[in-house]
C-alpha cells in the first residue's frame, strides 16, 4: 500500500526534475584552427604596443584623477583603432581619494629619513610617537585594548613570494585590517612592512579601510629595507617616528568601464568576457598592474577578429574602472548586466602581471568539463597545464561569479609580481615581450574556443552573494 502511494509521487518528481544538460564540446573545425592562431599570436606585438601606449601616454592612473579621465578616453580610442565592432562605456561612481605628500623619519638620537607611502584610503595628519613593533597581525590583535595609547603601531610581517601569489592573503590582511586593529589598541598612527617580496627601497601602497565607528589615524607602508632598519632600531631600545601624511577623501567621482566587442557570427548576443582593470596606483606607471592585462585582452580579441571564421559568440573585452579601491568597476558591471548572466558564457580577467601562463581551468559543471579539457589541450603547446581542481575568478570577475557567471582561470607565474606590485618600480621595462605574447596567445585560444563551443559552460542566474 505504501509502495503504491509512493510510486506516483516518485514519477511526478522524476518528470519535474530538470533534464541533465547536454555535454558541451568544442567543434573539431575550431580546434583545427588553433595551431595557426597560436603561431600568429606568438609573433604579434599588438599586446606590447598597447601596454607601451597606455604606460607612456597616460602613465599612472589613480582612480578619480585627471589621468583616470584620460585613460578612459584612451581606451575608447584604442578599441576603435584596433577594429572592435562595438565600443561603449558605462559609468562607475565612487569616492575620490587623493595623495598629496608623505614623509616619515626617525627622530631623536638615531634621526634619519624613512621611505614610506600612505596607504590608499588613509587620512592625512602628522603624528610623532614611540613605535611599538609587532611581528605579525595576530600579535597586534593579541595586544590589550588601550595598550598602544599615544604610540604608533608597527606590524613587521614579511610576506613570502610564491608562483601563485598565495602569500598576499596574509600580507594584504595587514594592510586592510591592521589600521583598525591598531586604533582599537589606542594607537595614534600605523606603520607596516610593505606587502611585497622585493628588497628595494620602494614602498608598496594599496587600499585600506577603517571599521565603522573608529576615528581614523594616519596609515603608511615602509619599504622593506626601511622596515628592517626600523626593526633593528627598535631592538636597540625605544625609537620614535614622525609620520606626516597629506592625503584623504575628496568628494565623489564618476569614471567608466570601457567595453569593446568583437561580434560573433551566429550567437552574437552571447559573450565570452575577458578583461583587465584600467586604473592603477599612482607611484609607478601601472605596467604589470594592470596595463599588461589591458594589452593581453585587447590583443587577443583583435587576433580573433582577424580569423577567417569568427566564433559563434561575441568576444567582449572590459577595461574595468577602479579595481584598486575595491573592485568598483567589477561590481558596477555585474549590477548593470544582472539580467544577462546566462548570456555570459565564460569570464576571465588578466590581473596578475605579465608572467607566463602555466595552468588553466574553469568553474564549469560536469557537463562542460570535457570542453574545458579540450581547451586545455589546445593551450598545452604554450606550456600550459590543465589543473582541473584549481583556480578561481579574477578580482573583477568575482561579482559576476557571485551572480552565476562561470569563471575561467589562466594562471600567470607571479613569482616576482610582488616585487613590483603597487610600487614606483611598476614600469614598462619590467615586462618581457615574449612572455606577454604567450599570454596573448593563451587568451586568444581560450576565448575563441569558449565562444565557439557547442553547448554552454553553466552560467545561470543566482541570488548575488554579499559583496566581496
């Protein structure tokens, strides 16, 4: 009797269940073209020319600055010059932070200057006080509340280099969370060893935030040699520092995401999105972070446009606004295109310098894993391995992924990326043209095959997760 009652219910449930998605595959005709595309891409210098143009003609592109506006105009003109079928921009509004001047020095018996830079988002002000050194963020967090009253907190955490940049999680946490923790302990200023892996006397900037309800204090990063110097002085006895920053927030600013599109031959409303961020910090010329990504993705799409047969779907390149201060362009794009999540076949961002790509994966579901493996096979001649259990979305892709767009991951070798990251040393001469061309080839092959796939990679709308 119970079996008889359950049978209709099971049948109804079976009928109501969605049919499994058909397996996604890459057509043989598309795969057959990839040898020629790889060869052309490796010999093409468009990516280098784009990076050279952006870093030379615009230079540093701090979000909200006059150079930000020039970079937007540059990107519009460059997309047109490269032959993109459609070019448009979308507004991104955010608070504007300005850096005007910054100085620090040891005072007293061992008086000497220190190489520092204000953290993005820091308030201005001048403080002079004894420094209290902590080896890491956990040690600062363990200090008693109020124990740093009238002192400057100094977190001396040494970030470790890694090909995948994994050391940045801990190094970046000092920058993002350290000032607020220091304020809770009573500190009137905050210093940190730069979140970097070099030994040059160039400090690394980057955004910080103050928790709501706290009175901000001046916050800065020391170059790594200067952090070593300050640590040695602190080991000898009490040491005081004078920190003077002239910086801060100054109203609102509207920049733009700039978008160029190569139209697909049969499903033009569907897109494979590749992109990078257009803004940079103001110390260098933003070459590896992230003019390289702009050059890689623009050049890859241009090469696809020149193919004898375009892919079925469109290739969309997004030059994102203000990634550096909180993925603001990426968030704005995800919000503006929230109704078109399923139309985004795959999305990938180049934002980890210009080192050679060594691994590939996507976040695709089971029905598209074979297609992911096919793309990986076409990338293998470029020295790129298939890493089916690794990867994740690039920074500006995170808001799209949170809404349901499937990510793709082309892993760049970042062994020396944090030697340059957010410093005055981030300049064009640090980029290897051959490595850049390998990146262009990888993005061109990936984007073409994803756009020509028979079937989808699983993008589907879902409720957006809390903002990253």
